[in-house]
């Protein structure tokens, strides 16, 4: 059965200009992520990972090229259009969790739903279902400061899931965690992918990159390899 593409990028470039120089962060970039994929993006500092993530997450626009997200051409949208689509189509997991300290766990997870036409009861049902999926229902009324780093990242995963996005983008999700909690978060992401969630993770850690099914390596703003992860090849 042919897979459907969640993201299709063709001939994409991103150029940052100043009065004195141009910096080509991405050059003639091509990438397809299919529904159900688990893709890691890796490469050295300055290779274009952060720029790519900003474009994939509709936080920035490419200078030129094609970007189709879930059958929508999103390459040249304005900021308000990007924000509207981002809320519906993309879930984010950040390195530093980005939880709001004066909101409870449940309220943090509910945030992506507050801009949708959805009743309070339905929002609560979604929130609790996602907290159960990440093993955090007992912490629903706690505040972020009462949680460990690993627990906070689990809440962030629930928040990314709650809107039922087309894809989850994870930016160095283990960067602020010790190895035990990092492994636990990566195991959780693998479990979610096994249930059909499409995931793209940006990481500099080759061990965590190989949790994914595909490893895409960048250098100087271009894809240099796009292959099955080592653990998949060995299976």
C-alpha cells in the first residue's frame, strides 16, 4: 500500500541576508516524510538543523522552493496563516520543555485546544487521555515545578499529542535530561510511533538518532545521507 506524504519539500532554500553577506542555511533541499514515519535529523552544529526545524514547524518561511504539509502548500503563507495551520497540524516537543509554571499539568496540556471550537468537557477528555498515554494522570493537578525533568518532558509529549497533529516535531527532546530519563522519553516516542504517530526528531546524539526508522544527516544545508537507522538495518 502506498504511503501518503505528510511533508514534501522540493528545491527548498533559506538565505539569511545582511548588508555585507548572504548565508545559505539550506540549499536545494529535498525531503519527504510519510504518514507513520519516524525520522531523525542530525548533523554538526551549523548544518541547518535548526533552520529546517523552524520551517517544518511553520515558524519561518523558505526563501524559495516547495513545501507541502498534509496536501497544503504552505511555503509562502503569512505569519497569521502559519500560526493557524501550525496549531492544527503540528505538535512540538522542546529541549527545555516550555511548560508554563503557573498552570497545572492538565492546563499546560490543554493549551493547544484553547484556540479551537471545542467544549470544555471534550477538551478535558482529550487532556486526560493524553496524560494517561504518557503515564502522568496522577500528576494532572500538579505544577511543573513539582515534577522532575523526565516528568516535565512527558507532559510536553502529552501537550504535543493532544491536538491530534499530522506530525510531531521534537527538538533535542533529551537535551536537558540524564541518560535514564532520556532513554525513557525516547522509548515513549518509539511507542507512540508504533501506534501510528508521525515523528520527526532533531538531535545531535547519534544513539538517539538511531531510535528512529530513518536517519537524515545534513551538512552545509544539504542532505548527505537518508537511510534506515542502524537498529532497523540490523533487525
